[in-house]
C-alpha cells in the first residue's frame, strides 16, 4: 500500500483521533493517535494492510512517555510508525496483542523494563526480570535507574512457581536447562506433557541479560557501535550495519558507492559463514558427526577468509557511520570470492549426500512444523519465516546499500518443517555467493567513508541479518551522544514462536527441532 493511500484511509476512518505526517527524508509515515484507536489501527496495519511488525520503542522524556509501534511493508518506502503519548504519571496503555500477536513479547519486555502496563495483555511480568530472582519495580530502563549503581537488595517472590498450562490429570513437567554442555548458552525449557509428546513448551530466557540498551545511554556513537557489534558476535556485521543505517538516516548522509558495494560483499560473506554453521548444528543434532565435522571445517575456512580479508574473523571494526573504516582492495575481494566458490562447491556436495540419507531425512521431514498463518501471526522472520511460505526479506522489501540494483532470489519453501528450514539455508548460501560475485563486479574506485556531522534526531535502521530482520532505533541528543538505543533482533521475534515448532512432537525430536530453528540466546539476551 502506498503511503499516500494509507494516510487517506487513516484520516477518513479516524479523522479526529489521528494525525499523519510523512517524513520524506526517512520515507516514514508517522501516525499519532489516541489510546482509544491504537489497537484497531495497529490491527488494520498488521492484518488488513499486510504490514509487518518491526518492534516497540519506548522513550521516557522529561514530562511524557512516547511509545512508538514500528511497521514495514513489502514494498520500498513503506515504513509506518504509530505513536501514542501520555504524561509520565500515566503508566497504562492499551495492549495491541489482540490484533498484533507479534507484539506480545515486546509489551512484556516493556512492562519489565519501564513499568508500563498494557491493559488487556493476557500475561505481563516474570519475563526479563524473573520473579524468582527479582522484585517488581526495578524498571532498569527508567531514567532514574543508574547503570553504574548495582542493585544491592533483591526481594524475589518466595512462593514463585513455574507457570503451568497443561492441567489434565497425570500431566507433568520436564525441565531442560538452563545449563548445557559445550558452547550452548543459558536457556531453560519447561516441557509439559501427559505422555510422550510435548503439549506445551515455555522457553525461559534472559539469564544473561546485559542491559546493552541502558549501557548505551549517554555514550558516543563510536562507543555504541562497539556494543552493536558485540552483543551477538556471530552476526556482528549485520547488527553494526543496522546501527550505522540509523545514524546515517538521522544525519542524512550518503554512503559512497564503493563503501555500499563492499558492505554488501561483507554482509553476504557473513551470511554464508553463518548458514554453514547453522547447517553444522543440524547435522550435529541428528548424530551425523562426519557431516557435522565437514561443515565445521567449511565454517573454519570461511572464518579464515573473513580474517584475511578484513582483519577479524567475525568482522569486528570494519564498519563506521558513513561507510567503512578501511578499504578492501578489488584483488583481496576477488581472492575471497574464489575461496567462497570452492567452499560452496563442497557444501553443495554435502547437500547432495544429505538428501539421500534416509535416516537423516526421517528426523527432519514433517517434524517441527510451523504453518504459514502461524508464522505470520507470530511475526517470524528470516529463514524460519521463509521456510513456512512467508516471502519476507528486507533486502527486497526495504532495500539498502544498493541491494535494489542486484539480481537475486529470495528462497521460499511451503512445508514449514525442519527439512524446509534446512533447504532454505542451503539455497540462501548459494544466493549469498552470487550476491558477493555481483558486488565485486560492480565495485568502483572512490572513497569508502563520508563525513558524518552528528546532530540531534532519531531514526530506525534495519538489515536482513542472517537470522532475519533486525531493527535498531537510535536517538541522538544535541551533543551527538546516544540518548536512546533500542534493538529488535531476529532471535527475539523467532524465540516468541519457538513453541509452535515443538508442541505436538515427541520429546526425542526436541533437540533436532531446536537446531533447525537456529535461535541465538546471546542475540535475544541483549
């Protein structure tokens, strides 16, 4: 839907309760509305006008709350922000989850972090700050909370018990985690059943909540970029790029053509390496140790390619608002591309062998099924969404850095099971190398960084990270320091829908389904 058509429909339907403003600089339509129409307006955007939910941004200003609901369409320049405001003394807002279920976890997180209450939400509290470890009222994202002062007193609920959903006679809970062997990070799963199949699954995250958004307040742009790159190191370049996009949108700076091409090249290199690692995890979960080892070797080769090209195996330190911190020569990029072609050839051969491994396919086909409708309602993103039939990819929907000038396919599968998710990973690995090839061919000589004169303002930056859509909201004050930083990473969207994949499947399928979902705890526990 064109933004002009959207504005017309909104103003016709709610003439006295909405104000629309189009920001041509950021291609964003901002709709300020009353509390009364907020749920219905967001519902129209999400269910009727086919906008996807991009996150919830709360700002505590000197005298008022500013709550922003971000949506994006499937065509360029279709960005909508729905804005509601209230005095600081007013802590209650209407919940939109009745119409936009994808906002469920966003509202729960906001209640824990700011103490805002979303009237009509079915279950608030006990989310980021678990009730068995923290008291209510900490509200660490409030201005009055100091990130430098430790909380010396904890008053957890002494009568806390895990939330139960299954109440049938004979029902029991099987806890898994939060401590695992190897590299797995801390997450607890509460699996409920009356037999051999999982009836309900409740993931419990944020054991390693780091308060990145709070730490960012009052820091310089360069300092916050370090945080953006490091809260989820395996996708560091993607998150750093989203942050840079937000800064560049605030100051309205154009990134040099060469830097845009190199950004695409490195972003697709990261995607290729990430997907190989995700395939390795799936092979490992099905006890195919040889295949997993082969993938591990390919991933190591790609890490070495990344290190040789940029100076860091996980691509730290290359990005800067306005471009890149250093140039990458055409020769170095061509050599990296040749190495990626060799690795891709090996990966394709591995895919061929896996396709004819019946014991492997038996563990993936028709297991961990997520229907397309559920994927849409829960706001799933990335390969997980595309495996369930949703053609969502920000490189196409809201292109950046020149993706609109490149030719590539967005792989989509319909089955929505573990095997569909695996096929998406293989197909996207191919597309990543093809995009790297186009980016190298299109490279032009020229500068790799533009001057970025910082100024007050706010903007949303985004990328299609390896796990899906990632959004970074940044507000700068008059001194050019960050006054508000909000991250909506893809794993936060996808963890929300994880239970869909494991419920009604056998316990022994759980670790395999978990691996096919490719969920990051670090990315979620920012």
